[in-house]
C-alpha cells in the first residue's frame, strides 16, 4: 500500500486515537461525548454546510449524473446486502442491521475530515452539494429497507414520520438555507458574519473525530470478527466498488466522483446504533459493526484513495 495514501488518512486515525485515549484516561466521559456530539451536530457541521452550499456553483446542483448514480446506488446496494446477509444468518433482527447499514456511511464525523485532508476545500464543497441532493433520500431508503426486512412490509406512517424527522435535521435546514442564499445571488456572508460562521465551522472537524474515538468501544471485537466479516467486506469494499460502477455508467467530473466514492468508503455511521435500537433490530450487533468498520477503515480508506488516484 502506498505510504502517501496512508499519510492522507493518518491524521484522521490519530485524532480518533486521541479521543479513545482521552476517554480511557477519564478526560471524556459519556456526558462529555454526548455534549460534543450535540455541538458538532447542531452547530459546527450546519455552519460548515450553509457556508459551503451558498458558495457552490449552481451547475453542481444540476448535475443529473451525480443524482442518478447516487440514487441507483442507494436503491440497489441494500437488496444486495440482504441477499448476502441471508446466507450468514436467519435472524431478521440481525439481517435488518446488515441491510440498513449498507449505505449508512459515517460522512459527518469521519467523511468530512477525510475529504478535507484528501481533496481540500473543493472536495468539502462537493460534500455539501452531495448532502443537499441525497441526504433525505438515503436516510429514507436505508430506514425503509431495514424496516422491510425486519417486519416484512413497509408502513406508510413510519415513512411519513421519517420524512418529518429528516426535514427538521440541522443538515437539511443548513443546506436548504445555503441553496436559497445562493439562488438569491448571495454567495458569501459579510465579513463580520462570515468570520464567526467560519470559526464555528472549523471547530467541527477536530471535535467530530475526538468524539468518534471516545464513543466507540473496541473491547472483545476481534473475537466476533468471524460473524461480521461478510458485512464489513460488502460495506468497505463492495459498496465503494458499486458506486464506482454507477459513475462509470453515469460519469460526472473527476472531483465529484472521487469525493462521493471516498464518502461511500467511510465506515458505518455511528447513529445507526440508535436507529437499530429504536427500530427493534439487533443493536448489539450494530454497535460491533460500527466499531469494527471504523478500525478496518484505517486500512480500507487508503486502499480506495489509491484506487481512485488521489495524490497525497
């Protein structure tokens, strides 16, 4: 593996490691992690998204191939995960987790920092556009597929409830605000306002990685690797490969493709544990998958950086 590709992801891994050490040393407890997560979720990342979305080129929001490739991936990846998971387990709660997490990547706490380091500000700008175009759709589809596996059917009420909850998401509201300001011809805030928004946005990367390291529990994971390896293989290798194929069929700019494939290669989103718990899935298995996918991603992300040809 290229040392340059490893060096791109090394800062991310080191800060996650610092978070884990701080948690173990007692500097960060559960209440502190929750508080940091709330700060990042409600303040830092929305500040970053609104600032970048309003600067994004209007042509990026009209990128039909980005939309088609992304949603084709969201539609076909979970059924593939379903077919694979059924060969490993007959427990619906277990299989439902495998299906739901297949497209739920950790794009906030790990994806944004990784893209920022690997591709710089232009890549982060693509992330904001990708969030705006796909966030609601991928959330609905991942939850709906999981519910379909778990119960054997979809409830219209649960879909409506999911949409209502997503429309209150600070990420969606920030992206919508940024798009509205951009459409109105306002592509940057006045300096007196832009500086505090930038400061709030800049604090998100470090805090997100510290929080991620402090919130993951890694004990006893290796003993259960045999149970998880198929799901991990599909999430960390199969899904980015499938996204790459989608872009091969519906190509767009190199920067957009590199950014979205790198996001797809991220480990499983941390909030998947909460969703699994709330939906009656196997939340203990979801927690182990999240932790192990994060550990494995230290190796798999540099692999994808080599594949898509990002230079250090």
